C-alpha cells in the first residue's frame, strides 16, 4: 500500500481512513500488509502492518556500515531492509539531492514543492517494488497514484487505486489541470478503482470518463473508541454548544455554518458556536462572524488532534458538517460515537449510509438553523438522536469494509 498519511501524524481524514481500512483488513486474516508513507516518525502502530518510510529508501548507492545505518534510522527501519533495498537500485539518481544514506528527504506533509515530493515518492516506489514480494498494489489518493503506476510497470502486478476525494470535491469544480491529469492517469492505469461513496463513484465515471464496471464503492467506517476517549472529562459551558470540526476550506462549506449560526442566534443567544480546524478561509470566517455581529458567541480554537477532538465533541450538543462536496466524511461518525446528534449535508458520502442524522442541502441555512434549534430545544429529540446514533455507528466497522476490499483483490487476481 502507498499512502501519504498514517496516524498519529495526520492532517485530515485520509490518514484516519487509511489506518482504519488497513487494520480492518488485517482483522480479516491471511494478510501481509506493507504500508509505505513519505516520512515515518517512529511512533506509528506497526502491530498489523509493516511501515516503510520513503525517506529511508536508498535511491543511490552509499558505502555505509550496518552500525551507521542502525544509528541513523534504526528507530524507524530494520537496517537489513535498508541493505536489501540498496541492492535493488535500478538507475543512477545521483542528480537528485540525497543524504548520507542515499535517501531522498520528505516533509511528511503537504509542502509547496508537493509535486516534486510526489515524483520523488514514485522513484522510491520503484526500489521498493523490485525488492519486496507482494501480490497486489494499493494506492491511496492522487498523491500516491504515480508511485502505484511505477510499481505496476516494474512488476506487472495489478494496481488498485483508492479514491478518497477528487479535485472536483476540493475545488468546487474549479479543477487544477495538473492534479486532474495525475488523477485520471491513475484511474486509467488501475486494474480496479475503489471509491469511498457512490457520490465519488459517479464523479469518477462522469468527470473522468471511466468504465463503471471498473469502479466499486466501499464506504468508510470508524474504529471503535477506547473507554479512555469515551470517558474524557470536560467542563461543559452553561450554554448549548454547536460544533464544526474540519478544514476551514471552500469544500467544507464553513460560511454556511456561520450564516446558520447567525439565524439561530437571532432568537436564542444561549448558544455557542465552535469552528475547530484550520484552513485558508479561517480569516474570512472570523470576519464574517464579526460582520454578522456574533463574534461574542463564536470560538475558533484552531486545528484539533487526537484526544482534543474527543474533548471538543464531548462538550458539544450538536455536530454539523455542511460540506459542499464531501466524498465521505468520517467526522459525523466520530461525533455519533461520542453521543452527539449530527446534522450533515446531503452532498456527502456518509449521507448514503447514515439514517439517524438530520440531512440538509449545504446551501439551505434555514433548514440547518431549524435543525439546530430543534435539537437544542427538544430534550426528547436530543436523547433519541443520541441513542439511535450510538446504535447505528456501532455497526459501521472497518472489518466489513476490509472484507469488501479483499473481495475486490480476489476478483482482480482472478482467485
């Protein structure tokens, strides 16, 4: 598997989904999974997958001792693997900037030179593919499609790509041609395509011109929460709390959240609104809240990770995801796990599998405001949504999604 993120170092839903799916597949048994990421940190959960960092894969020969390799990268990679990889170099990449081990540097994030990192990552994929023994290649999202294609060309092994989002979702249709071409290239080279929702499947078929027979939907799921997270202690404010948690970007519809908040606050000042996350629209949203005269009821706590997410949800009475185009959207499921009634846009993939939520169009701020009001003013409705949401989300597990992926593998391998 090629992926760009892996917990605990994640910058969005991609890392969460990659982790959950990999763990779910491992639970199905008879799986040997190697997960490649640009840069490991050493604290990843390696109990169900071997983690390889592209930043520890040599692309040029270096005459180094085992002791030196152990000292340099022993925390994140077995030195024996480094030497195995070093002995499968297939071209002279001395023109690239490499370090003392002959490896390329990666940020482990989404840097300004992202396209260069994507290309470098695909070079390391060639070394990995020549060295390891495997049956199938699985690439998560567009950043890793070139790596998957390279591994396929080197070995002739089948490639499955996993579309977690397309540039149509991220850009509200104002597509970046470079990204579009990388995405379409991945789709054309793939032996099969997995999408996280039927919404995304339709985009792949209609916008990228892909044969429907080649595209299968496997909806995302959630990892059951530990008792420690379920029991996080928070001080609840006296007012009701309505929370948005995600990237503050065009795709996520943050302005609709602010506008719905303004409508709720016209009739009920006993509510606080939280927009948790970071993104290029944050300053605009702070400005919009000020223009609507609701800044005193609005909080912008910034990017939340790990335990902070669950503390925020525990303190919330309503969770809302007003995304304009959301391929899936795991966050409402996480909110439901914490017993928080959720409102989601009809334009989200998770709307296809969730029944015990309120669904509105992302642009319908009146419907959103009405839904918020109904939940915060009716204890009966709040309790029903809380209870039914908990029961529903408990059945949405990664092992079921994992089994569907394994079935696709078997079909592609003609087993």
